[in-house]
């Protein structure tokens, strides 16, 4: 095990001021970022007895090769820099609040001429009202289905809206009364906007006004003997009450708060957040994170608040109040930092009594259940992944299990549009942010293509390793040089010819610390360079399953890139002779339809939705594609394949 004392800075050289520190691995990659009120006191704790440390901390300090720091004036500045560095470097040992998805919101696009109600994910944009987040998109659609009869605002896409406007016929929702059909002029622009604003008021918690208004209108209709109208208003009231039941009032004072709770063991923590807006529970989110150190609930609150509020996927909705199980040591600095991001005061406190304490206990029970379920799901996964890496290491006679594996595959059709893919697995799991794809120009078969792509990859590795020593960030992107991170094992899709070619390339480049193997599809045999016979792994072993998963992932990634290139070439060649259709419009067509097949099956009306494409040009496009494929047009402007 590497000794952290080899890179320990002299104690007297570490300042006692607040600051932010970074641990780096031998290649210069940042693997951990932390902040401290006193840098000297905090950093000295990492160089104590290694065996007494938390397992993840022990792994981090023995993986690292250096540590550096930056001093700041206040804890708020330290928080800002810590947040910026975690987003910039994506350190592998930091607590990560990620679950590979963005949470859906119910959005009202008030920035459009005719506002639309829809499910939205991703970054928020100006001029759109958001309600949520919700755990599932179906929960939003269920709410919308109940409320559209009362607030019949548009939910259709721009294309559907435009088609209905041109044809003068509304969609099904317009016929059944769940859309006011502004597309055909049943309501004016101002009337439709008022419907959308009423919907926003209801979702924001002003429900009593709407209920009183509908009750009054129902009574008036009944007195005037308009019984059909009264019955419809009665049904509207019932729909409103059902929607209100799904958004139970938990705080009578209209509180805007996030209620956070944790359940943890020595290695992991489950986090649950209930989002309360206008006194009502609007949504729930949850994560399970790995603990890098022996973290208290207060430490978990710090990591949660500093990472989640400021995310890039709609998680910037900072509440006025954050209810937590324990206050962090830097609670004042954290509250000031959140207040700056929100633009108004944010309070962090522990609920002591009443409804807020009751809801906090409910959230805690959810966190306990989430951790139990996670451990049940992951116990087998962790054991299986460790076993698979051990089996691969033993079979290939490696000194240690290969924690980072790169797999390469080639895709082509008779030497044309040759491409290759690189997929990366770390600790037995896909690292999709580091996948790469290659356009091959100097090869016509799999063996020469494998040689070219590995030569390019490891030549770049050597160049960037040298560059990273002087400048860890890429000056063009401002991001870490991820391509400079070396694997312990390279897997190629193929048998002895492909493996021997890969081995020769690494030998030529002087790469001696990376193992190479190949997985042949025919008998699922594992080949090593220059070996006469393959290595046989049991067909149902965990190691074989992991190699197959790597191979299949690389194959799918290469196939997708190959189809994309081929589709671009086919569109380009088929449309070269269409008058007035240049490169920009061809790219717009590809972006809109994705493939030649979809473009051929599109109607003229759908093609004219692409910016810059008129009806005459759309007809010329279909004629050109029909002529090349031998198809005949349908009556609706799309095509029918010939026999």
C-alpha cells in the first residue's frame, strides 16, 4: 500500500487560515476536494495512522500522490470555491448527489404566445413557471388529467398546434373539453393566457378562491335552471378536490421549505427530501451516497446543501427554509451562501415541535426504508462486481484487480465508414462520461482499425500526461484532461489477430503497465498477445459476464456512431441535387428526423416545420429520396416502399 507520508507537506508550511484543498493522483487528476476552517488542522488529520481511518478515506489518501490548497478570507468564500471545484473536477472520492437523472417538473410556458402545460426536465429557463419536483413524470400527467377539465390550457407541441391551426380542426382534447382549442380560435390569446394564470394560482396554493368561484357559478346556473352547466361545474369541483387531496396541506402558514433527513451506516447514507411549497408537499427526491469519511449528520447537511442547490438539472429552486436533522458546523456561512444564491434570506434550522417536526419524522422513516432497500439491492451487486474483477485479475495474472478497464470495438461495412468506440468501466460500472468514439481514416479492416485507434489513444495519453503535469486543466475546455487517465486493462473485441495488433501498438509506444486481452465472439474465448491458446473463463462466471458486458457496450456504442455517419452520408448524397438545399438545411433535416428512413416516411407538412424549408423544397426532397429508393408517394405526401 502506498505511504501517504511520501507526499505529506511539512506541518509548518500549511496555513491555519480557512481554505480549500485538493488531493491529486499520480497523473495529476483531482480525486478529492474539501474545505476547512483551519487548513493545518484538517490536512494533518489525513496523515495520521492509515489503518485507523475510514475505509474510503484510507483508499483516497493511498491513491493520492500530492495535495495542494488555496487560502481564502471567509468560510463563505471557501464554500463558493469548494462548490466550483467539485463541479469542475468531478472528484471520484467526493460525496456525489447523483442518480443519473433530472427530476421532472410541471411547467407552464408563460414565455410563449399561447402558454403550454407540460412535463419538463433539465435546466430551468426564464419566463416559465415550475411546480415540483415530482418523483415520476406519471404523477404530473395524473395531476394534469384531473385539472385540464377545469383549466383547459394547451398541452400540445408546437408542431401539433401548427398543424391544427392550418387544418382548422382541433385535436382530441379539444373535442372532449380538456383543451380550450386556441389553435382554432375558440378562445382568444388573452383568454387562454388567463386560463394558464388561473392554473398557476391553483398550483401555487390559492385553491380556496377557485373553489368559491366554481361553487358560486354552480349555484347561479342551478337557479337559472341551466342544469347541464351546473352538472359540469359540479364535476369540475370534484376534480379540483381530488387534485387537492393529492397535494395535502402539511403547514397552514404557507411555508416554502425543503425537509431533509438521512439514514446512514459506516459506508453509505440515504438522503430523502420532501419539497413543500405554499404549505403543500409538491414532490420528493432521494439519493444514496457513498461516505468518503466518518461524516456526522451535520457534515451530510453541508455536503447536501452545497451540492444540490446549484445543480444543473432544475435543482436550483432554493427554499426560504431548510429543515434538517442537525446543524452543520458552518451553518452561518452555509445560510449566507444559500441566501446569496436565492437572492433573499434562507434559514437553516432543526424543527423542534409541531407539524414541522412531525413531517421531519416522516421523511426520516422514508430515508430509513430507502437505505434498507438500497442495501438489499446493492449487496449482491457489490459482491458480484468485486468477484468479477478478482476473477479477471487472476485469469490474466495481474498483480491487482483492474479497477479501470477500457474496451474497443470497430464497426464498418466492407471497409466504408469505418469507426471505433472506446467504453470505460471503473470499479465494474460504466463511466459513460469518458466514452469516446473515433472516425477511422487510414484502415479498411478490423485489425488495422484497432491498431490505429489504440495508437491514437495511447499517443494522446502520453502527450496529455506530460501536459497534465504542468497544467492539469485543458486550456481549450477548461476541464480536467480525462483522456490522460490510464487504464489497467485494455479489452478488444476480437481474437488473436486483433489482440496481437493491440499488443504490438502498446509495445511500440513503450506502454508496459497496461494489460491487453481480447474476447472472441465465437466461443467467448479470452486471448492474450502472442499466446498460442486462449484463456478459458467459466461460461457463467462473474468475470465472463463483466467482459461480455464491456464487449456488448462497446459494440452498441460503435454501431450507433456508424449508423449516424452512414445516415449523414446517405442524406447528403440523396439530396445533393435538390435545388436550394445546402449544407445547413441538410444538417437541420438530419437533426429533426435523425435518419433517412424517418425523413422518407415524413409528410410534406412535417418537413416544412424545419426552419428554412418551404413546401416546394419539401416536395423536391421527397421526390429525390423516392427516386433513390424506388418508392412511390402516398396521398398524404409521405412515401410507400416499393415492392
